[in-house]
């Protein structure tokens, strides 16, 4: 199994440079960062959920998550200014590539009824956004330790300027997209 970073440098860079007609190798799209987010909406009814979600992100990424606070009060959602509304982790560098390698080759195939990523998951700026309904697809999560099943969002940010070049980058890196 080839590491995603090596694959990018050896195979993907030349392909993208030729296909997109880019002369400068620094202008070729690359992955900048990976963000993982969990919403804490359940913590209004279950105060222990914040602790469970923190342990989950810590196990998956190896980094302590940062609590995100509400910027303003929203009465309809029972949210007050300053309340914790989410947890997030941002991965860069070697940790990012290790996570992506594990995510593409191990975690995505373990998703129930997985047929591939939607092509519309790549936004206009060339970033890929994936929502996972069950966090148990990650190999670090032990099935005995699961208290509550929850979802999380994985956002992979790139330096691509448009959706086409971002999609090509992910396709060449081996992300499984549905066939059209």
C-alpha cells in the first residue's frame, strides 16, 4: 500500500500538471488541511455526550479537540451565547497524510452500504466534505467502549481553484467516487 503523500509526489503531480496545463508545480492543487467536526446538539439533553465526543476525536486523530462556542443566542435551538456547540480538530502535515491514508483505505470501506462518494461532495472551491453517520467505522474505536453512536464531518481543504481540479486531485489520490 503506497502512502498518499508519496503517491501525490510521484504519480498525481505529473498527471495533474499535464492534464490541467499548469507550468509551475507550486500552482498544482494539493491538500492543505483536514478538519473533523462533531456537533454537540445532544449535549443539551445529555451532559455526558461532550465527554464521549471528545474521547472519540482524540482517539481518531491523536489530537485534543477544540470546543467551539456559540457566538450569539438562538432561542429556537435553546442555545445561549458562549455555550459549547461543537468540537473540532484540524490536521496538517504528516498527521494529515496518515489520517487520509487510514480514512480512504480502511474507514470508508467500512461504512455501511457504501457505494462511493457523491461527486457533488466537492464544492466550488475544490474542497471535499464528507458526513459520516456512525463514528464506529474508524479502527481506533473499540466496539466494547461505545456508549453512544454519533456522526462527524470530515472536511478536506485543498488549494484548488475550482471543483473540476479538486475532483481530479481526489480521484487521482484514490478517493472512491460513484460512477456517473
